[in-house]
């Protein structure tokens, strides 16, 4: 079977299983890139002709063009899903699955977070813009940053929030996380206040029905790419040299602050909606020094007389 037709069949299967648009697009991009590599550089056109050596040479090329281990591992995951589908669909024999011998690369354990200076600079920038002609951008981006910092939600989750999902009375937001799972995320009084003010601003600004929380000038849902562009422009203004300005850095910052302020790892797992403790424990291991300070402060032995 031609590789390009095998990929189309796989994509249709993912669409039938109702995976998110972003997940399907990621499959489409990664597999399209792989198919082009096979055809142009290896003259491999059929899916059954793809070997372990084909995949390995593709991954080596990714390393040479400076794809980092995290990016390469994401592509390995996508390729594994594709070739596993090929074996289950009997397009290739299970023993000839080229991904059988492929292992993920070791990733650096460093996770970047924002410090107080970074956060204050970003918020001050948008605060100073609120009275100018870019008031919608200022209110929206200011609130967007506070919501990411105050909840640790993912970029895709942020973009899909509707005002009907926001309960300002009981202090919670309903989000649709990975695998389309609906979950409730608590929000603080400070965030309730900021969201309330932002909502009133949007009602006056658009003078029409509000659906999505974060929108563009046409009152249309802000896409993940649009948010990335917001952070790209903010990065140019802030010129931070020591930290990456991205939605995921806000998520890491939420986890970091939660732990160093005395939060427990099990609650953090629920807040971040990790399916298991592995990722949450990575945060715990990384910020052990800060946790030691908290342990010295709150350890039960401190108040015991013996």
C-alpha cells in the first residue's frame, strides 16, 4: 500500500474516533513530513517497505537540523501510533513494524519557570496599555496571563473556554482536557474579580452575545496559533533572556509556585490533571531545594518536645 494512502487511512480513523483537531493536525504534519522524507530521500513509496533503518535515518536527520529531544519524542510517539495501526489493520506484519526497536530519546530535566520580575513586567505592560486604543488586547492578554498563572491549564484548554463554562459565583471553570475529558478547575477570588471585570469590558466593547472568553476583534474564538503569536510579540517586547515565553511555561510556573508555597504533590496532580504521578513527581524532584525549605518550616517534628 502506498505510504501516502496509508497515512490518509490512519487520519480518517483518528477523525472517526473523534480526536481533537489539534491532535489530528499534529498527526497530519508529522506523518506528511515523514512521507516526504521517505519518498524524496529514501525512494520508499510503500508502507510495507519502511524499515527500522528508514526510521532511524529520519530521526538522525531531525537531530542534525536541531530538533530537540522533546520534539523528536513527540514525532516518535506519532509514528508509533501510525505503525501500530498499520499492524492492527494487517497492512504490515507485526514483526515487521519498523517502530518495534525505536526508543524515545532521553530528555533534559530542566523546566523553566517565570520569576516575580518576569510576571510583574508582563502584567505591567498590559496594564499600561488599557487606557489606549489597544484596550481589548490589553484586557484580554492581561486576563489570559492571570488565568494561565492561576490555574495551570493547557493552551488548547484555554482557547476553548466559553463564558457558559465559567462559574463566577462558585469559583470554578469547566474545561475539556486531553481525550475530551470534562473537568472542573477551581479559581481564586482574585481571578474571579479579574474575570468579572474583563467580562463587563467585553460586553460593552462588543455589544453582542459573548461565547468564547478569549476572542479577537471580531468576537471570534482565539486559536492556539493566535495565542502563540501573542506570546511571540510579547517576547520581543520583554526580551527575556533566561526563560521561554510560552503557555506551557505558565503551566510550569503554576506547578512551581504551588509546590514551594506548601502544596502537596497529590493535589497538584489533580489540579494539572495528570493521568499519573510521573510528571508531577518530576516537578517534585526538580524543586527539591525549595521543598526542603518548606519541610524545614512545616515539619511535624518542629513542634514536638522530646
